[in-house]
């Protein structure tokens, strides 16, 4: 059977996973009347809840005698490491672009990676059924993007189709409305070359691209077979990037991707994408091969992390009450396991071994890791995100990551967005209409200035703005950036909060908790309206006497507390604060719970800065 290997790449929410659903239906994978869950490839709980793809996944369809292996990739920039690994497995890419939004920052990022590897894209302008669709203009914008990214003549001569993934049709005619996806499947078979293999009959070699754990089979290693064939029980070895042998073992199972299922197969040949079981330590970017092979396959380098956080044990008075995994040893084991399969994350231990520096691509990627861990029963303390700095080898100057920020807002909000980002040291590079009465603004600004801005941005644009960020370059340090303007309200004792006390504190600023909630000394319970921190007593009750009050005692009504998601809490805290994460709660606290220790630390910091 002929083979085609293709990856679907696009900006977040442009319809990749929906298109894969429809391709599976078009190829007859599902029987008639079978109930099919929407976005079947997004199998993780967090993927379904957030409506985004986090992990790249493989599937395949059979179309008129050709097996098409399809890899669904994440669209969010924070998970770009997944996309970069996957591109080494495929021979072509399907670039999906929204017919209204056009090419977005992540479109540019993944397209640049694909073009660099020499892959020839097929462009699909999706969502042409939108009332604000502008397919012809988007076609021109895609061509301009390719030209700006130094695409070759072959790559610039890309086929283009117009589609509605939701309605399940694609056509080469921009005016078409309806039909099926046969035109797209035919185009994949014709345009994407069969797997290019240097030595198909040579010894077996496979580059490990993704890794997952199975409770029965252990590690399952997915990758593309570069040469040779493999059958179960074949002895293999794993070579690291440096050519040193990591492990020796036997293949216990070989799986091929057949629709949504991973089916056991008896033999895998060069060019196919398969998953192997039977190895205990082999990991991503290593080569599985026959014992006589000496040289590993070349793994594409992945862009380095740009953001770091400190993960430590939960040291609050409520530690161990809600989670089952609280020691630094189990936290370390879990983080090391994550780093094995996720090449975009880097883990380092601190000097005293009780905390871990976790570096990744962005707040969302690290937030997903923390959310996954808390659902597994972990308790953690998380520090404020910090950008990863590096030194210029030639000049010795400190460099920081700069991000490209693309904002689509209604015209009336463009001024306030420009002002807010200017304060964060971002420079406006381009301003143009983007259709539907919206204005598209493009900025370049330091990543540290953008930490925590997304929530403020949604408030300023009344929820109508769309903001996308992607790593752009390393540039000299831009100097201090304005941080949080407001102080916080800190509990000065432990106990359960009282409505009477909270009612008296509402004038000081918005509260994060309600009455009857357990708090401890040093816990943050609200935001102060001024720039300084304020210690308050949320347990103070009304003094009762045997004298009748002249006024009437009405029932106390508190304003609803301000609830924060995990990402909002991480972005909100200052450098001297932590987020306490447990399976049931997200609490904000000061790093030093004792007020005397806090004041001493502030004096030392002021002396150091002076």
C-alpha cells in the first residue's frame, strides 16, 4: 500500500482537529450511525475543557489504496515544541488558515519551521462560510507570508483549497459551498510525495518523536521508520544524540495507527509511522536501531525555553490536608518524568534540593503541567514566572526574549491597548484594518512585560479582543518594566473568616474569599486599593453586649469574591508571593508568612537595591 505522511499545522482555533474529524468520516472509518464524539483527537480532559490541542497525535485514513498518516498538532505557541518534533516525521504539511483572521503569529512560526525543512505545503483556507470571510485576501496574505519566509519556488507554487471543516467540505473553487472532502484527500495523494528514504532496505532505524506511558505495556515510543523493517521480538538498542548506547531490549509490540485506534501489527516498513513497546529508558530524540548500527539519526533542535518558575513543596499551615503527594521526592520524580517526554521543558534542582526550576515556552504550557499535577493529587507552591535571560557570547550583554504580539480589537479600544503595551516596553510595528470593523496591531515587546497582561487586556477590550503571542528573538535587556500597581490584603491570623469582618474590609479593595473559609497568617485574601500591602483581621466578629442597639441589624450581604483561575493567579502574584496549589484549592500567600520575617526581607532587599 502506498504511504503519505502529513502534518496539519495552524494557529490555535483555526479548525485543525475539526478537519481531522471530518477526514476520518470521509474515509469511512466510522460505521453508519456510530456515535462520534466531537474533536475526537482531543482525548485529554484538559484538551476537552479548554478546547485546545496540547499533545500532537497520530491517526491514519485509507483513501483509494493509499494510507495517509495524519498528525494533528497543537496550535498554541506554548506547545510549539510538539510541532517542531513532529515535522521530522512527515513529508508534507497541510497549512490551515482562517478565512476571516488570515495568517496569525503561530501560523508564521510553524510555517517557518516547515519551510526550513523543505516541506511543500498545501494551503486550506478554512471557515469560508463565515459572514466576515475574505478568502481571496487571505490567499494573498499567505503568499506574502511565504515570500517573507524565503520559501523556494516549489514551495511558493502551493495548491490552495477553500473549505468549511465544520460542514465537512473542501473545494478548489472559492465560490463553492458544499460537497465533501474528496478534493482535499486527492490533493494530498497527488501533491505530498511518498516517504523519501535514503536506504529503505538498510538496517532498521527509527527516531523517537513522542513518548507516552501505558499501564500494561510501559513506555510506548512513536516515530517514523527511516530504514529497514521491524517485527515483534526483534532485539534493538537505543542510541542517544551523541551516539552512546542508552538501552538494549526487544520489541514486545508494534502498533500502527488505524483511524482513532492503535492496532497491533506484525510488521512495520520504512516510511511508516508506528509505535513500539518494550523499552524502559529510551526517550524522545533518541534512535531505536539494530545492534550493528553505530550512528544515531539527527534530531531537529528545538527552540529553548523562555520562561521559568520555581516548583517547591507546599509549606503552608494547611499542607497535606487535601493532597496525597506532598514530598519533594515525589514532585521531583513527576517533573523528571515530564521532562523525558516533553523536549520543550527543562528541569533543574535548586542548591538545597527542595525546589525545582521548571523552564518552558510560556505561562499556558507550565499552567497545564501544574493543573495536570494537582489533578494527580500533588500539592505545590509555585513562584511568579520569570523570563530566562542569556548572555551574548560576543559582547557579554544580557539578552532577554522578545515576543511578537498580534492584537485584533475594535477600533475604539486600539488606543488603550497601545498605551498599556507601551508601558510594558512593547513597540508598535504595524497597524491595519483586519475586516469586520476590527483593527490589527502588531507589537514587539519583552516577554516579562507581557506576563499577566492577558486578563487586563480582556477587561480593557470588554472581552472582544483577541491576542496572540509568539517568540520573536533575543535582544538586549530593556530595563525595568512596570509590574502590579496594587498591594494586597494579608490575613494577620489563622481561622475561619467571618462575614462581619469581611464586610468591613470590602472598602479596602476586592476580596478573593468569602465567609466561612479557613485562612492562615500570611495568606492573601484580597487586593488593596493602594500600592502598599495591608495586614487585616478577617476573623473579627461583632462585639455583643446586653444593651439593645438603636439601629437595625440588617443581614450582611457581601459582594461576590473575585475568583482566579490557576493561570490568572500565577500571573497576578509578585516576586515575594507564591501560589499554593492543591487538588481542591488555589490560594495566594506571601513567601514569608511571619510579618517580622517579611519586614526583615524587605529591608535586606531595599539595602541590596540601594
